[in-house]
C-alpha cells in the first residue's frame, strides 16, 4: 500500500515540477519533472499490475491451497501410523516448506508496505500444519 502511494506521489511530484518549470521556463526543473514523472508512471503501472495479478483467480488459489493442505495432513497422518511406506523426512520437509510459505504470505499480507500485493482471502484461507 505504502509503495503504491509513493509511486503515485513521485508521479504527481514530477508533473508538478514540470508544470512549475514551464511557467518561468526553468530547464532544470522541467528535466527533473520529466524524469520523476516517467519513473513515477513506470512504478505506478507496475504496482497496479501486481495488485491486479494478486487479486485475479483468488478462488482457484484458495482451492489449490486447500488441496495441498489436506494432502499434507493426510501424509502426516500416514507417517504417524504404522505404515512405513512413506519417507518420513520427505513428509516433514514438505510440511516445513508449506508452513514457511504460509508464514511468509501472512507476514507480507499484513505488512502495510506490501499488503495490496496479496489477497486477504487467500492468506486467511491457509493454515499452518502442526508437527508433533
């Protein structure tokens, strides 16, 4: 969120400098205004594009995460039972990777600098798997 506001502020500052530079014809102010406006436009466009990408297809992502979660839970149940067919270290590694991914998504979704780049519905739908 804050990064997006900064991008639009740089764009606005660049336009303001350009307009002010045109009034008494200050070449340095015009040049810096153009640079700031171009940088702000590129940054704002990228930010808006990333926000749109994060919020499109949320239902599919939620369902994929649910399937992965249930699969890992089932695999964990199998290794805690009498079956020895599954490599326990692989299951624990996969569950650890899942938990790290969930923690990372939840962290960045709650960070005011980046929260617009993550869907709140997706991060609320995932849960960590407890390993005993």
